[in-house]
C-alpha cells in the first residue's frame, strides 16, 4: 500500500466528437451493426470524458469529425506523438483509410514540423504505448511488425514488439495501459499476449498490476493515466482497489455507447506528447509561440 500521493503532469489530448458515430460495418468482435446506437447518449458520454480531462487541468484539442468516417471518434488510432514528433497512421481496414489524412492535415496545420506519413500499417496509439524507457508495440491483428522498426527509427526510442493473440484484444491499448510514464509502471491482461510476449512483459514490468479476464473484458485496460488520475471504464470494478493501493486515483467513466464500436477511454484520447526541452526542439511550436510567431 503506497501512502504518498502520486504527482501528475498536465497533458495535451486530441479528441474527436462522435457526431458521425455509427456501427455500419464490423471490423472487430465488439461491433454488431444490428445493435442500435443512441447517438445523443454517445455524444453526452464523450463530452463527459472531455470535460473530466479539462476539470483535471488537461488541455483537450478537438479534431473536426467527417461524415462517412464513423470510427473517427477513436482518435488515438490516428497518430502517435512523442517529443513533438508525429508518426501518422496507416489503417489496416479500408473503412478507416481516409482517417489517416485528416490527422496528418491537423498536425501540419497546428505547428508540428516533424510529421511523417508512415510506410507501413500502424494504428497509432492503438498499438503503440509510450513508457519512460520503451515504446511498446502491439502486432498480430492490425499494426504491421514493419511499423515497429519504422517507429524506432523515427522516434529514436527502443521498440519492444508484443504479440496479441486474442481477437477481442486486437489493439495493444485494449490489453495494456501505461500508468506511470516516468517510472515504467503498467497494468495489463496476460491472456491477450503470446507466451513469449508474456515473458517479456514479466521481465520488463515485474511489479505490473495484473488485470483479471473480467476487467479486461470490460475494456478496463483501455484507460488513460496522467501519473495520478486513471480514467477507465467504470465497469472494470476490480481494477479500482489495486489502483488505489498503488496510490492512483481511479475515475470511472461510462462510454457504453462507444464500446459498441470496440473502444473506450484510451481509444478516444490521443496524447500529444510535447518535446521536453524548448517548445521547438521537437519541431513543434506551442500555441503561445505560434501566436508570438504570428505577431
Ligand atoms: C481500444 N481500441 C481498440 C482502440 N484503440 N480503438 C478502437 C477502434 C475501434 C474501431 N471500430 C476499429 O475497429 O478500428
């Protein structure tokens, strides 16, 4: 049981309102086009998540949704941003191909100088998770193993490839969540990974919080942590106690409508990780320096 309070750092997130959210096709086991969607409820649930981030002191940028791209609400899949450098996405399924360009355009028009259009399939933060020491990278269902080498070269961070083996956990962020990105602390569900990848995870994170199948099936690992507050699907009740014991503050979120598309808190939240030193060191201008530059 940890007694000291954990520090958190203010974050910048990119989110996309589910204005055009529908389930008209099925590209993961959670999607059933026969199931009705309550769109006003989906919007209200999404707004609640956005407002929670803002109330915690985080900045939320909004990406304009496009008609005909119902999965855009899962903004985490559109890119990976580390040190202000942006690796765009290349989606596996044709239904989502057009989203990649929308994200690239957003970054190019928002002061990001280093924006790379990827050569290989990668679904952004769906399959890339950033810890202090590594870039963890999922493969098996969506992102290509070739994208791992591409990300390592682009970000200059060691990439650890992890094999996903259960179709319900088709993205890394359904099975693993980084809790403390300054101290390499994670929580994960072992059953989503191959035996070899489980051994790698045990070696890298011997003290990880291990989720039960029940909490993983509630998409409890599709969570966002700022170092202290952990926003996670409220149905993942078994995770709340262990998180508190480690000094985190779990905050339950109801994104029930968006779960019907196969995503929850993390999927809706792309983290815009700035360069740690001067704002332009990683090629990105802060909004303040942008307005100074415009004067
Ligand atoms: C938590 N996950 C898996 C995400 N990062 N994204 C959700 C994507 C959902 C979309 N219908 C799809 O199947 O691509």
